[in-house]
C-alpha cells in the first residue's frame, strides 16, 4: 500500500465524530480550521460524510448508547482509514472512569491508531500529530 | 394531511455532539418536533458522589467545554451556601473576571456558528478569529486555554500579578475594537436582518411556561438574569445593564448576545481596574463542610446553571444535582419550531445555543411510504439566505 | 421577606418542617398537596421552576422541587418524601408547568419514580439504551 499511502498523505480528509466528550476537544478541532491555525494550508479538510474521509477523529468516553453507532460509522468508512483519538477521554477515561455508562474497552469498538493526550490537547499538539501521521504514511 | 418525518442525527458531520431530532413536516412546514437525548450521558451526578468536594469541582468543569467555568462557579456557590462561607474581595473580582471572559468567548462562538448555519462563513471565520485572543487571555490567567481550574471553595486557586493585568488590558482593547466591527457586520447587515427577523418566535407566554433561562428568555421579554437577581461574587460591585428584548425571534437572540458581549467587556475592564488597587489574599482556607444543603447558581452564557449539594458532614457530597441551562431551553423547541418552514428550522434549533449542534444536517427524509430521498437542511437554509441576498441586491 | 411571609400565611397548614435560610426556604409537603403548592407558586407568585432533585435516603425517597422567584432571588423548595421505596409514586406537576415534563421524565429514568398524570412517562436519558443501565442512581441493595 506504499504508493497509495503516499498519495493519501498529500491531502488528508478528516471526519470527526464525538462519542460523549465534554465537547471541548471538538471545539479545539474546529479551532484548527479557523484563521489562527488554518490547517487547510496543509491540505487537511473537514468533510461532511464518512465516505469521503481518510482520517477519523474520535473524542469522548464512548457511552454505551453511542458505541454501536460509532462502530457503524467505522464500518461505513472506506478503507484504509486512520483513527486518531483526541483527548484524554479516549485514552484513559479522564475523570469519568467510574461512570456506569462507559464502554470499558474502547479499542474493541473501533481500532485506534493514534492517541493525542491532553484535556483538551492544544491545537499545536494536534498539528504535530497530523504531521507525524503524514510522516508515517510517507514511509 | 400527509405528514413526513425528517430524522436529524445522531451524527452530524461538522460539529460537536450527537443528538437526535425528528421533525414532522407537512409539505414545507414543520408541525411537530421530537427529541431523543442521552448520547452524551456520562453520569456526572453518580460520579460526583464518589469524589471529595474539591475533586468534584474539577469534575463539573468537564461537563461542558464551553461553559467550563460556569459549572465550577455554581458548584462552589452551592458548597459556600451550606455554611455561608465568605470569600475575599480580590477573589470575588477574579471569579467575575473569569466568568465574564467566558461569556465573551461563548457568545463569539455562537455568533460564528449562527453565521455558518445560514451560509455566512465570513462571520464564522471572523468571530472565531477574534475568539482566539480571549483564549489567550485565559492562558495568561490560568495557564490553560480551556478548563481553567481556577475555582476553589472559599476563593480562587491562583492570584493574578500586576504584569499579567497589563497584558490583559492590551488584549481587551483589541477585542473591544474588533467586537465593534463584528457587531456592525452582524447587527446591521440587511441580508442577515431580513433572514432572521420574525424567524422561530418564542412568545413571552411560552418562554414562561417552558421555564426557559438566559438569552433565550431575555429575547422574549422575560427579565431573569441571575447576575442581577441574586448578585454573588463581584456583581454587586460592578456596574452593568440587563439586556431584555421583546420579539423573541432569532434576530433578537442574536442582538441580545451581541449587546451582552459589550456589557461583559465593560465588566472585565472594571474588574481589571479593581485588581490593580485591591490587594489581599485570594483564598480562605475552609476546613470542614457541615451537614446541610445548599443551592448555588450562576448565569452561564446560555442561562442559569443550577447546582444543589447535600452534605452529611463528611468530605463527600451525598447528593449533587446539576441542571444545565440547555436542559430547560431545548424543550422550548416544541413551541418555537411549530409552523415554521424547514429552511428556518436549523437556525431556530441553533438559536438557543444548545450545547450540541447536531442540527447541522439531516440524513434522510423518510416518506410515509418509507421512500428515502436525501434532503439537506444546511443547504436549504443557505439557499434561502442566498435568495434573500439576491432580492436585496436587486432592489 | 414579604413574599415568604405572604406564602406562609396562605399555605401555612400545608407546610411542615420548615427550614429558613438567607434567600432559601425548604419545607416538607405531603404528596396530595404538591400540585396545589406548585400552582400557587408558579401561577400566583410568578416563580420559575428551576429544577427538581430526587435523592434516596434511608427513610425513603425524597423529591425536592426548586422554585425560584427571580425578582428577589428567593428560592422555595417544597420537599415530598415517599416512604415506599419499592414502588414510588408521586403526583405529576407537568400539567401545571410545561417545563416539568423533562425534569420528571429524568427522575423516572434514574430513580424509577412514577409520576401520576404525566403525559409521557418514558425514559429520558437511557431511552433505546442497548445496555442494562436501569435506575442507576438507586442504592444497589434496593434495586
Ligand atoms: S479529554 Fe478533556 S477536554 Fe477532551 S472531551 Fe475529555 S474531558 Fe473534554
């Protein structure tokens, strides 16, 4: 898939889903699009449908009600797709660890390729993550 | 009458949280709306009973990323209400400063999104661009862009030194200048005016019956504003106005928010002035919380945040109830969405500034005979704006 | 304050175990009287229903309504105590106050309290939930 990934890395199209976050991570993701950080200059674009996406950004602790929907969205995605988890919520559960409504193993819902820690991560660290992803894709 | 149902959600392509709406439409007109929530349910009230009082302040901060200081303020008010704890004057100013800065950034955020929904992306980019200096101010104050962690029972966690105050003045002047420009672009734009005037009216009676709060009710002539009704912190020491408008449509909600932003800038400036002169500690040490119950509230950008805490004398609450403003504002869609065209539904749903914006795009219309045809709410909304723009330009 | 005195004068017979604090008035009412009290506070005094809190104590389930009088910042908090923990039932105030519909549905969802006369007694937060979450805020022994 080397040649394919290289072409993918030129312009990553991103789809974003939120699985029970506090929506701060989501706002910071949107912040990336606005003039201060403007990731569109790197060829990254937020798209409206999962069927156009190369990268899936997920946030939140995945509550039990939303987990099947996230799984469904992942299944609808064209492969290969790279799943990037934004925020501490996805990696460790943040302060919601004791919640009765949390999915214990988020990796079983969808396979996650990359974690960005932080609550919320700074936009700079998200950009760095994207740069790293591009680096990996380029081999 | 043939009624069609349009499901919206639970995932929407662009924004924040997942919600599910079901619009029942007759031709172009919305006749009923139903909502299903619970996609974001994390069980805060349950978790909070396992945390100490100080820990639960950090927990409630993570209820919502936009009002991430309103919940902690209401929470510490509730704990202070149990024992009538007094806080130092300097801490009162710092609390108000943080709370009002948050209102500025939240209103700017909403303004941008409202522009985006009706196809006015310039406004979106502008509003979000000038929201950045506010986040920078937060970074100066607390070290973090969001989730500031400033509140404590009995005061605030960090003091502000005078070098920081000078920096804050600079940023504030810049924001005020840009706000004047944005408000001109939003308030006096003829397209925006004719697009939003008379859309999604929430009448005065409905606003009272649904117990709505915040800008949603203040645009319908209900004067409630916790900052003035029950002045806590520094709100009785600063001077600002109550903004109440009468029409209840989306345009009035926009104007309320724009005017409130200017009031907030005024308050922030007064707080900064006072912080250069008032000295003293910022935190009273509170050792114990006695048994009892307390109610704390605060005027968040979206309306009244309500916290109820019951303590039994240990270091944990035995009950912690949280009521966010969107919780009472969202049911009012039932009143404001009835009888409006579909193209207006999106902006009406967005107009209460719900803590989720799943209203972005509908997936499918399911016909009575279950004939799915795709229909795009966002596109319908933008097309209407475009039509109005052309008509105005033709005149 | 004048409003509080007026309220106590009018409704005195129905109010038990009153606790008065600065700007707060907590009192117990019986299940039969809650509708009348709510109507008086909402329609006559012009209060706004802020929210209602349910909590499980050892002596039963308590429901605490919070009515806010926005003019003065005064809170009126009538409390209904239900002794029957297995099968709690309360009279609904949703027919008087439209805004109580969601509040009561949430209490039904998280505690299993049934509101008599509610227009739509369904779960609010865990509706269509695929898992086994049922009345999560009740004590585990009682469930
Ligand atoms: S990681 Fe933090 S900021 Fe991000 S969704 Fe979770 S609680 Fe919110």
